[in-house]
């Protein structure tokens, strides 16, 4: 339903017919939006290639069927300020095997249904598995970017699993949560004990692998509940001896290793906080990826600094230093594996960082600016990157005349120089407060080449969060009670849900309220990310997390 029609009392065939009719109507709206965006970008950027980006992923339903989600990300330059538009194209049935060739064929089929050629794709954001990463390997015109959120979760997972103390502690925390969660009487006793020891009443969390940041959430919740765990009387709460024994053993492991978990938490919280930031679909986030990597590397280095400092402390601190050393070694190993220099220096990330006024000051010397310039040449026409012959053209005036040199420059080089001088003329605090979606519509006439690149690069999503949200919708549609739902109808219902959030006033209003509540909840969980401090001195950032409400 679109929130207006009352379908109670209708037959199954009537409901199906009405949903299919509504799907066709909203698909026309989406197609019109997409066509308008592409047409405006084509005219603005003076090209019809590398205009929009996509994200894609694969999901398995309770039916055992696989579905591929495909989402378009593009800059709507018809609005001022510009707006990053996220449009769901499909959640189509995609039987195994899911090799790179078949995945690309399915994506090409979906894009073809919407009239989008592969050459129009700027970048593809995708899962970090081999088959997904290699999907666009043969498409020379499309950049490939691994999802930052998946990559960060793998970093935390492997860092934890490589350290026996951390791995066993997570298992113990998960066991404690399992023995309480899902048992109403046990939870009632836990809440009573929470009130008794004067801590917030919280339900324990279990590790949920599909959920991003699950380990950080489990560790934080377990440590928060530890005062209540300590006063639980196993012989009263648990009726079976083996369950009591497992509870006592697990709690002992958690108690003995809570010190090392407290040292690991800042790194996990940094990952969780940046995951939250990079999944935003309302702001430019691709330019913040290199900043995130620097922040994570700094947190890993902090582990080593703490281990060295504790060696000179008390007996307790020296014992903690011994525990920290393998944790630092594991974190350093996996940060170098997942966020190595090849990832950090990826051309798309360098270009995005330069074109975002908030982060352009991260470029510290001429050599880095020359590297950015070389990458920018890949996104512009030959005419824009070539040095013109002869001395034709109007004489430069004003700021252009002040910085003009005797050496001939290409139009791209001139714009890079002008843009760099403009950013340098502003204080860093002013630059950090500039919204790139407002800056480029206003300054685009002064930098037409760079503005065209910004309109195509900045909407690139660093994560596949939009597809994960689509699959969450699919999980609520395809339940055990509706396990025989036709795959064609699953696609229609999933897409229809996402489209109604954009084109139905009632659902837009409800979604705005939901997002406001979620934002407020996130603000309670994490300290506000101060971008200015992150850019200038990452070491002074402090997290001030409060307990979040349980949302399982």
C-alpha cells in the first residue's frame, strides 16, 4: 500500500494487481528523475561517460533464493545546493553460481532495462569478496571501489581472531548474552539487578555477523552490564547445572580480560563511528575515506604507545602491556593488509579529497598536488588536459593575472592553480565548514572543468549501505510466513518500498521522523565527529560515548 489505499478485505489477486499497478506508476517517476539527472549532467560535464556510480550486493532470503540489489548514486545538479540522489533500480532474483562474469551480466541486464550503458558508470562500490571485486575488472571505463564498511569489519574481525585472549573473551561475552537474552524471566532478574547496582537497564547483545560493528556493540554492552553480571546468582537464575557451569566459566573469562577489552574498545569505536559517518547518503563522504584510514592507523599506533608506556608502570600495567603487544601486532598486520598504501593512494580517493573544500588542505606539498593533477587528467577530456598552442585567448585579469606564470598551462592546470589559491586564501576552519554541495554550484562557473569532475566523483558511495538497507526491507517482506512469494513480486515490493520513501508524502513524513529519532540515538552513542580536529590533529579527538538503547 502507498499509505493511502485501504486494501483490507481484498483478495490476494486484487492486492497483487494493485501493487503491480503502483510499481509501474512509481517506476515512471524514478525513470523521469534518472533521465533528468543524466541529461543535466551530460550538458554540464560535456560528456556522456562516467556520469553516475552504482553499488551492488547479493542477498539470500529465507527461501534460499539469491537476489542482487543494484542502486544508482548520482548528483542532482538541477537543485541548489546540489543533492546526492540514491535510486534503487532492482532487487532481482540471481541464482548461483555468483561468479564475476554472471554478476556483471545481471548488472548489465538491470542497467539495460533502465537505458543505462556501462560506459556511463563512474565507479562501482561493491563487497570485498573476490567474485564481487572482479565484476568490473574487464570494464575499463568503470572504477572499482571495495566497500569501506565491509573492509573495516573484516579488519576488526581478523584482528580479534588472531589474538586468543580477545577471541576467547568475545566467545565468553557471547555465551553470557545467549544465556540471558530470549528468556523473559532471566531478563527480568537482570533488569532488577541493574537497578540494584544503579546502572542503566540494558538487554545483552549477541554477536550478529551480518550486522556491521557487532563486536564493538557486544563488547560495549557486556562491559556496561558487568556490574549486574557479577551479582547474578547462578543457582537461582539458571535451572540446569551445565548452564550454570558455562555461565560461571564465561563470566570468569570476561572478568579476567576486561582490561585488554577496554584497551581494544577505542579502536573498535573509531571503526564504528566512521562506519556511521561514511554510510550517510545525504552528504559527500567519499572524500573522507583517506581521513578515516589516517585515523585508524593512529589508533593502531596508540596501542603500541600504550604497551610501551605500561612497561614502565606497576605490576598490573606490565601484565597489561604483555597482553597489548600481540593485539597491536595483529592490528598492525591487518590494517596494512586491508588499508594498505595502494588503497590509501587510490586515485579516486585523492581526487575526491582535493575537490572537497573540507579536506583539500590535507594535501601538504607540491608533489601530492602533482599526483592529484595526474589523476584528474583521467577524468577530463584531452582538450582540457592539453597545453594549448600559441598565445591566443583573452589576457588574464585580477587573481588569474596575479598568479599567472610564464609557463604555458593546460585549462585543467590553470583551474587547479586557481582553486588551490582560493582554498589557501581561506582559513582551515572556514574550509572545514564549507559544504561541497553548496560550494560547487556557487563556484562552478569559475572552475567549470573541476566542477564537472566534482559532480561525477563526489556522489560515489564509499559503502554499500543503500543495498544493505534494501536487503533489510527484503528480509521483512520475505518471511517464513511468506516463503512462497514469487521472486518477481519480491523485486517489485522491495523497490516499491524504497521508491515510496521518495515519492509518497505520508511515507516521506514518517521516514523523516524515523531518521530524526535514529540520529538522536546515534548522537547519544557517539561523540559528534569534529571534522576540523580530525583533519588538523587526529590524536586530540576523544570519544565520549554514552549507552545506547537496545534496538534488537
